[in-house]
C-alpha cells in the first residue's frame, strides 16, 4: 500500500521508499530489486507510477538497468574509492566543461581555473559554516531528523524552534530574525512568514512520512491493539491525520506520553504493536518482548527540498 491521498506525488513516495530500502541495507549495492510489476503489486499502485519512480532513480544514477536481467542498485565503486553517480556525474561534468569554455574565453588557463575553483569552493564551504539556521516545526520529534538531514549536506549552526512556542511568544521572534535561513515545512511556511514579516529568509520544504512504517500499519489485522509512544501531542495528531488520509482506520490505538520508564513499560506491555518516535526508539526497544513489534515513525525532508536548502545556503554564504 502507498499513500494515495496524502498530497505528495505517488511516484515521489515510491522513490523515497526505494531510497529508504537502499539506506537500510535491504537493497544492497549491486543487488537486483523487484520488477516494476512486483513492486506495483506490493505497494498497491499502478505499474506506470512505479516506472516513473524507477526512471528518475535511473537518471540520478541510483539504479541501473541491465538488458534482459532487470534493475539493480548501482554499485558505489567502493573498491576504487570513487563514487559512481551515473547521470548526475555526467551532468556535473558537462557543467564544468561549459564553465571551462567560458573561462578560456576570459583568458584564464586550465590550471588557473582549477586553482580559483578550488579556492572558491573552500571559501564558500567556510562561509556556509558561519551561517545560522532555524528549523521550525510543530513536533519536536521531527525537528531533530530535519537537522540531521541538513547537517549531512551542510555544517551550519542550528536553532531548534517549536512552532507553538513561537506562536505563543515563548520563543522570541528575534531569534528567527537573527538567523540567516529559516527552514520549515510547506504547511507551516505561511505562519512563519506572517510572524517574521519577511519571506526572503524562509524556505518551505516538502516532507515525506516513513512509508515503510505506514505500510506495516496498513497490513496489520483489523482491531490490532497499537500503542503510540510519543513526547508531543503534535506527533500523535500528525500520525493520526496521516492514517485517516490513507484510510487506515482499522486499528485500536492507545497513546502513551509519560516520561516515566516504569509507567511506559507497564502501559505498553499488553500491546502487540508499538509505534514510537525516533528519539524514544532505543528506550522502547529495551522494554518490549520479542513478540511485540516496534514500528518507528517519522517525517523527513525529501531529496529535492534538501537540494533547495543547500542552494539557499550557498547563495547566502559570502
């Protein structure tokens, strides 16, 4: 099953699902993945939609098609120490080639171009490190994942901002004004811009849920008792809203928000399935029995939005 009515293009959800499988190691480097037909049956979507996701991953060099054999996760080139990125690498080389042509027209040599480009990249990288980025969301459980994702592509200074605290005035608007960039979700972008009074520093990102977790929930038998262990009401409400949109209404939920270890352990003891936020996953796994299933749920920034964040950061680094 896939999220048919969540507002995110289905092919992008499938793409995220495949990338998650690769990241988790379920789809290993060089391994064959399910055919378009097999995955369409597994996820309950059309084959054409799966094909669109496969084509984009092929263009990005994440997957490779072998005539008569199927589709494979592209090898990373670990033996040579060089990452193989297929289409993206080819496009990058073309950009560099075009730049070199213009550089020669300006009277520079290839060696000068290489030296200046290297120095400029170092300067930009250092300038990005000086930037201060606020990450705003309604649920603190999601903010840390957003920060971790952005931190993987840019070494910046982060400010964690809970939207409700910002709206209540508990977090001063001056904090946002002091930041170089404000990252929030598309759903909260208008509220943040309204408070700040300036849209130039605000970037709204698209987020996608942990599709594997949602699929697992959709496949549970009717009336399965499921405990939700979370820190904030916003996490619970977002999860329930998502499940409602995807017509997953056959489960019996119990919300557990206590911070007391013993109380949480006692409360979840009688539940077959436990949904947990990432920050409490390790704690909950220490409590459950082997017969209990733990499902970790989160939202994360999609890859396209991450690229947009990096572009914004580079443009603001002087």
